[in-house]
């Protein structure tokens, strides 16, 4: 089939989608299906790898190669797929429990190595498949089945972890903004290196409206900021708010007040290697700040791990005199018995 | 003038080099054993070293030893007891005196036997009074001082000078057993290519040690061990870890697959990962993962993507990999898991050998999760069984666990280099191109093996996963009857591997009453004990298992031929219990040791004779 002619429907599998009605995962699936034909990869060169959890059923619903692994290990399985065959386009589908609790170690090491895979983190701040226990991203104080009196632990911020592990790409979107999600996923797939896309996702059964503050249509535009590389950080229903840097802190400012104009605002530089500003932006939270969406960090990776691995092998292969098992077995000290 | 000593011809000799872990005893032993192998002797070695890299100097805990057994006849073990002990300090004597033969020789560095070191080693007075040295020839050699003297004008600092003293010891032993020095010297030239001063220093000290032994007249004779009468061919020296790595590389070449190793360093298995990492010239891909679980999971990902995937570990790592092995069972992907067994439980005895992971390999997973389990039995046949592990994994689309142990991994022996053409082909069950309506869990009716379609192949897109699969279609299924069917299929699929494995063979007397039964790394000791017992006029036989699950098809028939079955293993009886389960129709006797050490032939011989009698 000609790559140019593929449509989203061509990537749908024949399996019945079994997520709850109203689950944010449906919208994410549809955003991914829209992005897939635009990637420039042949159908058979795309692989979805997942772990365990509601989101991890994802590969069954996409008609490409897919691998549904074990809890927490999607990052490791995907690392194996991509380094084994760097020509493949590999996606990792994981959640806040799978990717940041049981799989937290693999998450940071995937990011550190910068293997060219695209990880989509479905963050609903709850364990859905086990029916409602708190996760590493649940807000402190969250009342869940395993925290009937509220959690007493600090949540992880996925952006902070990614940047802390020297990540080269971090983006964020919301399930209810599918068009934005598709655009971001295309950016993520283009990135040469590990891309982390956090999708704020609603669990309609166990954590409904956990992102209600920022997804509510009436107030949404005043509570989120869509970051675009090279553009000033303006947001708000009336495009009258912005972000400034003062005393090493981000400040929310009102345009037109205190003589502040657009030129005083920060201009988003997603490509700078300087992680400080990206960390501040990724960690912004409502109500003190708008929540940042879009591509927050996208540094140029000179070469991803999987490419460097092949380069090194070819360089050594070129130089060595050993090119077969016969050469290997007869290398070094040998002797004849006659 | 040196006196021409008498030369005595002998059949075999065991020498144990021992000193502080920083004294270079492993290198000394390796150079000596390689020299002997090059000379044409049969050789078996046993490195015995502490888990600590540099334990406090001069203490028994920090003693590192290396035993070399070489001979004119076939050598199957590194020898229980040594003819010569080289003790570089009192602690080395303390740790190893028990291994010296009653008529043996102890060569010791007298300069290190001062009051402080004697006390550190735990002796209260003169070590040679505390130990019963009656009948033992003691050679007191001022190794440290003579090394200093030898190198005083060479322009090295004191510390570097003293580092050469192991070569003085090697020189002494080389003279005593009439070994040429050229292999060691060419080693120095290669190793210190950029430091000619070190080449000169080590060479000089080696010669000085050699001439010292020739001159002192302490030795009434030196010994000659003629080359062994062994099969014609090209030989090299190999240890178990390298043999495993090379066997897998050979399988990948034969199958025309990319070899991929996802692993995590762990003693005593690390040598396999290190060798594979060095083999980029053969395009081996290695991935040193963040932990044991990631090691196996990257291998599973690579297997899904079409590589011949392996992971290497030891007991604690196998425990961590259990869930992922189940994933490979469920997804029916080829995967080789190498477990180089060590003393357990928990961290246990990392550098010591044991056979106590058998049950873990067979059953250490959730669910009904059968995998093929095989075990190699000599350092060099680790090559053959690694090859077979890969062949079975690929041809039967299953995980295979290959068990070796610390003794095989680090032990080395001469190996006749095989011809890869003599190895059986590996048929990769790839989906034929342009297959229409391929189904991921459709099976070969004979072997129950499914076919392998890898990402990048047009028209074969499919999903694998850890959830139960519907037979044939491979879709997720919770149907009760299907789960029962699949459980039986997974079991049968492994049982059917028995058709591909050779029958169990008997060594020794077919008409004996007693059959010694062993498996894995104890082969050398068992076969030597068998020979000893038969030499003493008893009838006895040995059956040694390399295929554990499934067992060879003729197992029951073989076991049924003998009145007494004595299962010998380095654990508390895991294989005996397994045989009881598989073949409850026979009674089993057990002989077990669990000291972190190989069997001694002496213990085995006694046990066999005792069981012959009652």
C-alpha cells in the first residue's frame, strides 16, 4: 500500500475497544490514529509496545505490530525492539502507575539513553484497572481506596523526571483536545531520541474530573498556556495574560498593566539545551500558574542511542580481522596436536 | 655453577598458586596453565577467589587461589589436592594447607612470613609448627627480596617492583616442571606493549625465578610431564563463560540471525556479557540494562523484532527474571536464559559454585510455565550446549534455560576447535513470504510450534502479549476451555522437544549394580571417581544428564537397569527429588555436598564404595 494513501481507518484493528464509555483513552486512540498516516512510515514498520494497565490495552486496537508486555516493563521491551531493528518506528504506551511506579527505573533509563522511541504517558493520577488506588501522580491528600484518609506522599511530575534524566523531548496535551494531541504526537515522532508526551487523561470511573480545573470549557483558556517554539508566552480567553521571568521565577502578568507589553514576555525556546526554564514551565500548576501544554522541550539530539550502537558496531567490524565464527575460534593462542 | 638435577617423568601434577587478591595469582595460574596446554598436556583449572576485590591485605579472607591440574593422561578435574602449593604469605598457607598432599611441596615467600603477617593470618606461633607438615617438602624462598634485588636498577618504584614477584614464583615452578617461558614472555609483550619497562621487568624476574630454582639445589629433581595422548586437531584454551558466548555466536551465524544480548552484570556470569560486548566485529548487539528485569525484557523485545535473543545471569538474577520468562512462554518467542549458578540463597556465595538453581529454573515462575532446561557439564562443552539452547529456542519458539555454574564458568581446559559444519542446522520457523491469512498462533502439528513473523514484514502485523491467547488466532481470550487447551499445548510443546535430544548414555559397567547419576558441572569429578572405583575392582556405571526438561526419552529404561541409583549433586538433592517426581517407580539414594566448592574425587569415591556395600 502506498504510504501517502493511508488513512486513520487503515490503522484500526478489528478488536472491540473495551475501555469504559467516556474514558479519555478513546480520544487519545483517535488522535494517534490521525497521526499515524502522517508519520511517513510503512504500516508494517510501526510497533506499539505497552505494559499493564487500562492504557496498555492500546496495542490491541491498532492494526500495526504490537506487544502488550508485563507491568512496568514496556520501556525495556521497546528498548529491545528499537535497538534490535532501528528502522522501526516504536511507540510506548504507558500510564502513571506502569511508567512511573513499577516501571519508574526503566522510564528514567530510557530517557537517559535517548533511544529513538515515542512514549505516550497516559496520566490519570489513579490506578484504574485495579479499581481506584492512588498512583505516583495522585495529588497529595487524594482520597482513594488505599488512601481512605488521603495520601501523605508527594506526587511525581513527569516533566520534572524527564528533564532530570537529561531528556531531550517533553510535551504535554489533554485528552479532550484531540487536534492538539495529534499535532504534538507528530512533533514527538519527528524527534530523533526519546520523546515523552504526557497526556492528561480523565478516568471517568475512579478519578472523574481530576483535571476538571483546567479542562472546564468556560475557564480552560485562562488556565492553560499553549507553548509554541519561537512565540511569546501569551494565553487567556482574551489573549491578555503572559509569563515573565523575574528574580529567577516565572511570573504571571496581565498585558497592559504596569506598562507590560508583549515584548516583555518570555519567548518559548523549546530547543535550548538549558533545562532550567523547561523545568519551570513543565512544573507549572494551577492555580498559581497556567498548566503548560505543547512541546515544552525538544533539543536536537545529535544521534540517538540505537544509531550510535550501529555506528560503533560498524566501526569495529571494519577494523577487526575477525569476521566469522571460524576467525573467532582460531584467534589468539592455538596449537596443533598431530 | 648449577647442578644438573635429575629429571623424573610423572603422569600428572596439580599446582595451587595462592596469595593476596592483589598478588596476581589468577594471572600466574593462567599463564602456567596456558603454557602447559600449549606444550600439549591435558589441563583443568580452578580459580578460587574471594568476592571482595581487595580484602584486607594479609588476611585469610583476602586469599586468592588458582589450581592447575595438568597431565600426560586425560585430566577431568582440577584435582582435589595439590602436589605443589605456592604460598605468597602466611594467610595463603592458612587458607590452603588443607589442600596439600601429604607428600607435597610448599614453596613460600619467606620474606612475607614476618610476625605481623603470621598474626594477621591467625597463627599464634610458627605456622610450620602449627600445621602438620610431616612428609611435606618446604621450600623457603626469599621471593620478595630477590625480586627487589633483581629490579633495583631498572628504574621502577618499589610498589611496581613488588608487583612482579608473582613472576618469580612462576619462574620457580616453571623450572620445577620443565615448562618453557616463551608463552609468558609473549604475553608481557602484548599486555605491556606501551610500557616496555614492564615487559623487561617481568621477563627478568621470571628468568631470575627460573634460574634461582635451578641453582639452589633445594629441589633434588625436576619433573617432566609429557604431552597427553589426545585427539589430533587445532586446540585452544577456553573457559565456560567464553564458551557460552561463542556457542551463541556460532548459533547466530548458523541460523543467519542477529545475536542480541540484553543483560546486567552479575558474578559469576558477567564474563559472558563482557565477551559478547567485545564481539562487535561479529555484529553482536549487547545492551547492558539498568537491572536484571530490563535485561531480559530488552531481550524479549529483540526477539519479537527478529533477533536471536539471549540474557545472562546468576541465581539472584534468575529470580528477578521469573515474570518475564513467563511473558516469553506466553508470547511463544525464542529466548535463551543462561544461569551461571552460584552459592545461595540471596546473595549467598557470589564467587563460589553450586547446583542449587535447578528447581528455580524448572518451576520458579507463576502459572503453568514450562521451559526447556539444559545444563552443560565441562568448560568447553558450554559451547555445544549454548549452541543447542539457541537451536531449541528458535526451532521450538520457546524460552530455554541453560544452567552452568561458577566452576565451569571460570575453569578452563584445552579445547579442540570444532568445525561449525559439523553442527546441526538451525531451521528458523519464519512465516513464508506472501503467506495469506497468516495466524499468529497456528501451529506445526508435529512440534506444536507457531511461526515467527517479525515487524517490518508486510501483511503479518499482529499483536502479542502477556494475556492468555486464543489458540490459532492469537487474540486475547478468557474462554475457560481455551485456557485449559493452551496450558496443555504449552506443556506438550516442551515435552515434544524430547524428540530432538540424544538418548541418555551409560559410562562404565553396563552390568553394575550401582548407577551414579549426575547432571551439569560435576561431570569431571564424577567420571574421575568412576574410574578410581573401577580401578579398585568394583563394577559401577555413570549416567550424566545434560538435558533436564524434558529428560531424554530413554531415561526410565536406563534407570530401570540398575539396582541402586545414587544421585550426586552440589545442593541438598534437587535433581534426586525431580527424578522422584518424574520416575517415582525407582528408589533414589543421594550424595550431596554444599560447601561452595566442587566435589572432591576422594569424597565421591568413598560415597560410591559405601553405597556399593550397603
